[in-house]
C-alpha cells in the first residue's frame, strides 16, 4: 500500500491532511484514501462517512502518523492521505 502512496506522490497526485482530503473528497477529486493507524477515531469516522457517500475506498495503514510522515519525508505527522483522480 505504501508503494501506491509513494507512486502518487511522484505523480503529484497526493493530498496530505484531514482538511485538504475532506475538501477534495467533497469535490469528487479523490480516488482512494489512506488512514494512519493512529488517526483519531472522530476523524476516521468523518472521513469514512464522506468516503461512503462518494463511493471512495478507505484503507487503514499499519503505520502510525509519524512513520507515514517519515516514509513521505515530511517533518510533520500525517494521519490522512488522499490520492487524486487522474
């Protein structure tokens, strides 16, 4: 799964963060969402509800927010990652 996220980052199709992912999801611009293992339950529920309405798959990762950030070489923790549609 992380390979798909890294590939999307190289293609500049990655959206980081809860708010940005929610905005793109409401616009119908997301094809898939990944949640860090440490994503807060309330955030997870909100994202899953929006994703269900938009028929977008949500996948929970085994990585916590800090590990996900390290994989993406970002200096901040990341709980939610969205992949834009092509």
